[in-house]
C-alpha cells in the first residue's frame, strides 16, 4: 500500500512494549481526546437544531465508516455493499424494538450483532477471493440485500418501510435532537475506542498483515480465512450499529435509503478521511456531510449571477462527491488525516519546519 | 407451459445478450490492457447515446453524420479520461483505481442528469418505418435485428483488430507484459490511451443502438452494472468470454423473467437473478469460463 499506518517524526522513540501498545500514542493525545468529548457534551445544548443534525449525522455515518475502514483500510478487502449492511442494521433494530418488545437501547447493539451474522455469511465466500473479484461480489450482495429489503415484508414492511421509536431510558424518552445527540456521541466514543483498541491487539496487527502481504501473513501463522471473515464481521457490526442509530433517529426506515450511492459515499468517507485511520473515518464522514451544504451555498451564490445554476443544485451536490473522490485520489491519496499529521509535525518542529 | 412466450423471450435474451457482450468486451478490453476496472462503463454508454441524440434532435444533423460525430466525441472523451484521471493512478493499489472510476461514474451520472434531463427520449425513426419481420412464427422488430447485426460487426472488427493489425498486436503484447512490450518499442502510454479510446467508442456505439431500440435515458447505465455478472461468468480477461458471458446473462435474465411470470410470481426476479449467478460462479469457478487463473509467486 505504500503508506505507514502511524508515522512518527524522527526522534520520537518508544522504549518499552507497553509504550508501543498504548491506546493513545501520548498522554497529551489522550487529554485532547477527553477534552474534545467534554467540549462536545458542554457545547451541545447551545447549538442550533441544524448544527445538531449535522453532528448527529456525522456520528451515525462516522460509526459505519469506521466499520468500513476496518474492512477496507486495515484489512485491504473492498466492499461495495456497506450500505446494505447499514440498512440491515436499521431494519433489524426497528423490527426488534417494535415486534419483540426489547427496549430500543438494547435493540441497537443487538441489531449490530444480527448484522454481524449476515456479514459473516456474506464474508464466507469473500474469504476466498480478493481485490477486484471481492468488489464485484460485494456489489452483488448489495443488490441481493436491497432486493431482500423490498421483498421481506414481515421484516422490513416492504415498500411501506417500518417505524422505529425513539429510545427511552427508565421512562426518559430521548425525543429531542439534543438528547439523541448524547446517545450518538456515546456510541461514537465507544466505537472509536473499540476500533483503536482492536488495532493495537494481535488481531488488529494480523489484519494489517493480511492487507500488506497476505502470503507472508499466512506463512507467519495468520489464519487468512479467519481474519478475512472476522474483518467482515467487525465491519458489519459497526454498519449495523450505525444503521440502528439512523433508524431510531429518523423514526422511519424505508428501502430507498440504502442504495449503492450510500455505499459509495461510505467509501468516499474513508478515502477522503484516510484509509486505515480511526480518526480519519470520522473526519471523512464530517467532510462528506458538510460538502453538500457548502456546495449548496456556493450554488446559491452562483445562482444569483447565473440563474441557470439554480436548477442544478441537486446535481452539483452529487457531482461534488464524485469530484472529491477523484481529486483526493489523485492529489491526496492518504486523506485528510495525512494533512493533519503533516500540520502537527510542522508545529512540533516549528522553527525548523518548512 | 407457454412455449411461444419462452421462445420469444429467449430470442430477446439473445439479442440483448449480444449487446451486453459488446459492452462486456469494452470492459474487458480496458481491464486486460490497463488493469483498470471501469465502473463508469454504463455512463460511457449513456453519454454516447445522449450526444448522438442531441446532435440529431437539437442540431438537426442527419443520423449518420450525428453518429459519426458522436463516435469522434467518444474517442476523444476516452483519451481525456485516461490521460487526466487514470494516468496519475498507475501503480496505485487496486482500491484507488476502482474508486476513481466509481467517482467518475457518479460525477458523470449527475452531470448527464443535469444537462440532458431525467426523462427518457426516443430517437426519430432511423431505419425508416419501424416494422416487424416474422421469423419462424415470431415477430422480431427490425431495430432488434439491426442491433444484432451491429453487435456481430463490432465483434468481427474486434477480432480482426486484435488478430491482424499492428496496433492490436501491440495491445495484446502490452496486456501480456508491460515491461517487455515497452522494451520492444511499444509506447505503453499510447496503448493505454488507445484502449480507453476504443472502449469508449464501442460503448458509444452500443449506447446509440440501445437508444434506438429502447429510448435514451439515464437508466441505460444499468447495463454498466449488468456487465459485471457477464464478465465474471466469462472470465475477466477473456474477450471471447465477455461475449459468451453477455449472451448467457441476457438469456438468463429473460429465462428468469419467464419462470417468474409463469410459476413463481415473485416479481423483479430478472434484475437480481444475474447477481445470484455471479455469487455462485465466484464460489465455484472464480476465474470464469475462459479467464486465466493467476498464479502468485512470492
């Protein structure tokens, strides 16, 4: 792949294994993380509805993108069917909470687990193939699952979609965006820490080994089939969890929401954010969420000058995503997180940096 | 069992399958010579059809002139896409290459929706009055026959090009081994550009033919997705396989529709059936019917 997952500037040595294995590379990194979460908790009540909506979307899609990044960025398997798993999580959670009486808050992780099961089923054939063939196989799974959603009326409500209630905690209903924001924040932090933790474990290193050179990995004693299927399972879990959060946020799930375009957007998020990077997934999700809004504003300005632009707003949004993918791949294939690292390194070496 | 309907559907399947085969051939051509999977193949097709339609309807050119101009346009378009977008990514991991064509595909989709609108439009009658001919008790539209005929011509031209021309030989050599080809004086860059140009050109022809047969709309891009089952069945790097795979998928689709309409009544089976076949083929014979199996060495 040609990129180092976690490059450090020269002179930053780790002298013990515990150091090298820490969840956060340095103490200040840990404090910065805690400070960001606390800041989010404190600031949230003062934000406007629209900003909260954007943040909640970033959280939800960020969780799913995180899952995809484990599969694509860390293990090097390509999936074009991530939105189908996202959708499966959404429908599972809606189904569980309406039909079985399981409280929504418990139904969400359960939906993640159900999606994991489906992901493992689709992951099994995927364990034998890779690269391009895998991309095409997951494309097929996208269409097969989409067709299933439209057909399985007992599960998804067919073309009518299904309703999903807002969750409640001991009678306290999370019925405002602010309350829901805290729930999404909680799951985002849990997912973030869980994936970071995975990457420093033996399993995480095995996944990276499978990506970098699968034959060498196998010779080193990494069970290829196990880890390929495992990474599918992990990625489906986060897709399902994100989907469940999405379902109960909108309170309604419909089949049309989970098309190939969403799968492509997920891939765009991790490419723009940075393949194989945990923070990059969230950054990429933020970029893809904010980009259409920026383009909308730009198109409105342009429409004042050229009225013909007005009709093209919706198209400009989609074009901007396509263009962002192409431009990032050509000019910054390592994503936003790489830019951030360069900036950080430049501050660190300040007077001597270029 | 309704034999007549089955027969009619199978004939349709064969004709549509030949067109799938042509598009699959373009796809394989790019894959074989440049190792790029073109997810935007369907959009190429639609672009060709729209450009030709716009020249006929808006510019008022006679059809054959418009057709010629749209072919020139598609050739240039293919070269531009290759040089501007794909060339910087030579040597990048496969996911980047796949993603860049996906990005191109959604960019082109939106742009074409914007410029040409969301509605289907049909060509003015090109082959005179649209009529039917009766073959063995079946009514076959003349446009369908023409498309079958054109597909055969394209396939013949491909065969001739690769077998008997200098450029075709250079392209086969590049597909076989880029370094060796370069050392024999073949310009790999030119060959890559030529592969994209030919592929875009032929996709454009297929797009115009499909536009004449069933109207031009952005939903024609679905063919770009149908191509995947076809090439997987045939083997990703085999031109013959692409044709065979295309015909198989075309027949299969129509057969699935027959089974669905007559017995199962599940609806919509014909759009998903190729994907089930795709998964099945990947599980039992991942290199397809005619593909070469890679052998990896450390």
